[in-house]
């Protein structure tokens, strides 16, 4: 190991914890939207730009009320196009920033998710999913933005997406979302759904010194040595902020390590592959699951978000019938855990994938399983959650 | 011509070898992409002079551009510079200014970027009176994409998307931004390089949403298609047609294809900017509970 890398590792080992000013330590009875806001504050975010949209608005409403008491800014922008780029201006000025929306607004934000991916702007986009397409079901749940979160902006890029299934996770995983955004300099999609956003449960907020936060990967290089998009082996460049004195350039155009536009195929290839590989090479580190009785299972139910809680009942009912059913909950939806699914596919008869859409993540499961195990969708067009009976029927069919 | 326009640039001592504005440019990115006769480079020259004259701290200056020919300015200035998405330079700059109020944030973009795709952000930033300096280079057309109509293209001219002539009424940008709330509004042409530099320097002294429109030639697309000659002809045209009317009611400064170009400082007023209003409101409502946003921690930079 070179001395430089050792130093980099030492820096990584330093433990950074939350600023107590933003942490509402205690036991709360709180809905998922509010818990998400508290997670953002605990993670050190002091900037949000938003535009009202059901069922996500409570997140920014709480932020607007809380942030002037902890030193920060909320601005309600004129539309989601504005909100999704205002937050990025704030990030380049030194803030940790996020925005919150739902389906129609998420659609409008797509160009700026691509801009964040291309310029490697660490930030968080919260999408409290509702039924679509178009205006769809403003007040009712769906999980139909999962593919949009992954592929919605043009071009090749990778993002990270997390799926909480409770208000507690809305708190915990929002912090994780900010930490991942900083670690990989990538926009992180926080894929809530209307039910998780509006359900009220116990939320435990720990003391600030028990909350780990990942600081910005700020450069300490000299002005002469600093390359805004130069990397040092780990594929994630060091960042500078406006006003630091580096006089750097940021562009959404294909750029070289100096950040200068260079629209040639070799530079495009190098840049776009790095943007992908910084995430794909770290899938194992980024992926989070909840697993239950996977060993020896014939059928594994793969779910995420609110559907994982509905599926639980079906899984337990199937076990009572004597079926060997495992549960795999995707906490990280993107990058998709191909390897994990492939390994499982070799051991089980079938996967059952209930989700509040007409078939999105199930296709990923089917692709990763590569025919080694059958894959059954339990689709639902949204507007409510599954009847556990419907999931149970498919589990039984899959177990035959 | 009622104003004695002095276009002479040599009041500064000029080193015969080094261009005085070179210090503000990324010379490693030259040559630039702008066409011969284009006015955008001229506006950058005036901008650099404004920086020299106003002695703005360059370390705290950030420049934000959108997309288009003028959008490329961000790539050529030796500043913290951000080439954002089409139409969204103003909201990006808004986030930057609010997150670190110590920054001087300049938005440098074109008429199509700022007033068509970005028109909503333009009026809302003016309404909020965000402390931004907006320099709008108006070449009356979408040039980067090959000469399509813009909201500023004058009636009667032809473009690639109005091959039989433009019939849509065009925006009078100074009138629009004044109505929306801008505190400083001026218009000059690329013929008025000194006046333009002075206006830019003046805007730096202003707190709030400032807007400077610069009428600028596009010989390649606008003039060629409309048989208006080359860059030099544009200068002659501007010289002949421009009329300095400081304080002119902005309702009277709309542009036509061949008519008078009213230039000057139209609006210079004071009203509290967004951050002022925000601080006052929170102080009023929250009293001691209001915690001001702490200054951005400066990371140590080795030189």
C-alpha cells in the first residue's frame, strides 16, 4: 500500500457524528414523511428546495418549520425543475441538500438527476410514490417509480436507491442516503411510498453521538495540484466548493479530469464507465437486505417498501401451511444485487415478487435468476396495498 | 445619435504582450467556439473589465451559465464556474447564493435560455429579489442549435422555424423583469463596451436581482438569414439605431427588427432582498429561537 492510500484509509476511519443541533433525540410517534425530514436534519442537511406535491409535502413542511431553528434554509421553488437544480447549487456552495417530491414532480426532476450523476453532485431526491401514470392517484400508494428512479434520465449512469418500510427506517435510511451520496458523490433516490410516508409509528432518534455521518469528500490538494475530476484509484473524485479558491469548472457536458468539456469518444468512454463503475464495483458494500429463513427455503419472497410488510403476513400464512418460505427484503433497490439473487436462484425453486406496480423489480429478479429459478410476479396497479391472500396464492403456486 | 459613445478601450495601460483580461480567462481552453463577428466574446471582455474596475474579490465570485452559445461563457472564465442545464442557471445560482451568502453569484446566459425555457425562474428570482447579477446576452435567436425562433426574435425576421417570417410577438425583457421586481435593469449593445462594463460594475454594487440585457450580433444565423450583413454591419447598425435613454419607461423599450434600440439604465431602485426578508421574518416570528445559518466552513487550501 502506498503511503498516500494509507493516509486516505486513516481519513476514512475517522468517525464523524451528527451535529446535536439538528438531532431530535427521543422516542417519537411520527409519520414517515416527518421522520424523513428528521433524518435529513440529523444527517447534517441544512438546505432543501421543494415544490408542494401530495403525498410528500409533509417532509418539506416540517423542514420549513424546523430549519430556521437549527441554522439553514428552505426555499419553496416555482416548480420541480427549479427545486431539483437549486439544491445542487447549494451543494456546490457547501451544503448538504435534498428535495422531496412524488411521481409527476419526480418526472420533472429527471434531467437534474442526470446532471447530478454527470457532475457527481452528492444529494438526495426523496420520492414518496403515488399511483400513476400522470396525475394518477395523488393520495394513494404505488411503487411504480422504481424503474424511473433507475433509468429516468437519459444516458448511461448509476444511482443508488433505498426503500424504507417504516417511519423508523424513513429516519435511519435518510441518514444512510446522505452518507451514501457523500461517499460515492452520487444522487441517492429515497423511494418511499404513500403508506410509509403517512403511517405513524414509533420512531426512536438516538443521541447525536450515536449517529454516524459521512462528511463531504473535500479536497485538501493545492490549487495547482487539484484536478476536479481526477480520481485516485477509488473512482470517486475529491470535491471543492465555490469560494474555496480553486476556480474550478463544472459542466454537464462530457468532461476530462480538469472538468473541461471534451466531447470525444475516448473521454466519453472513460467518464461514463467510471460513473458506472464507482457504483457497480461497490454493490456489495452498498446493498442492504433483510433476510429471514432463507436457508433451506423452496420459495423466497422478494419485496421492498410497504409491500414487504404486507408480504410478511402471506409468508407467515404459507409457513403455517408447511411451506418452506424465505423472505428477502431489498432495502437497497439500486444498484440491483445481481450476485445475491443469482446465488439464491441456484438454491431455491422460485421467487415471488409482490410489488405495487405491474412488474418492475420482478424483471430484475428474473434477469438475475437467469432461468435457475422460476420468478412469479404479484402485481398490483396501486391505490392500495396487496391483499395478503393474493400473495399467498402465488407462494403456494410457486412452491408446487 | 444623441450620446457621444466612446468605444475606445485604451484607457488602461495595456501591456503589448499580455491582454489585460487574460487573467480572467482559461487560456488553456482557447480558441473558443464563438463565430467570427459574434458579440459574446465582447461581452466577456466588458465583464472582465468590470471585474477589474469594481475590484470584486474573485475568490468569492461564482459564475453560472445555462445552455447555448452564451452558456459557454462559464467554461472560459477563470472563476468557480458552473455550466448547468438548459434554462436552469438561475435556480442553480439561487441555491448557491442562499447556501453561501458570501458568494457573489453571476448568471451569464442567453435570451432563449433565460426567457424561454428558463422564463419562469427569471420572473420568480426577480420577484423574490434574490441577490444575483444576471447578464443576458440577447442575440435574438437560438444560435447554438442553428437559428430557430426565440421569444425575443423580432416580428418580421425569418428563422429556421419561422421560414415564412416570425409572427409571434416578442418579449421586452427589461419590461418583464422590472414588472417582476428587479432592482437594477439596464440594456446596452456590444457596441457600447464601456457603458456595458460600467453597468456590470454598477450591478456588483447593487444588492438584489440585477438584470443587464446585452444586444449582441449573430452574423452566422440571425443576420445572414435576414440579410443584415456581418459583425461589422451589426456594429454600424447598433451605432445608428441605439438611443441612450436612462430611466426610460421599460414599457417603451421593446425591440423591433429595424427600429430604434433604446439603451441605458432603466431601473435602479432598492428593496429588501430575499435573505434580508427571510432573516427579518424569522427574527420576528421566532425571536430567540431563530438560528441564523452559520457561514460555510472554509476548507484549508494549500496554495
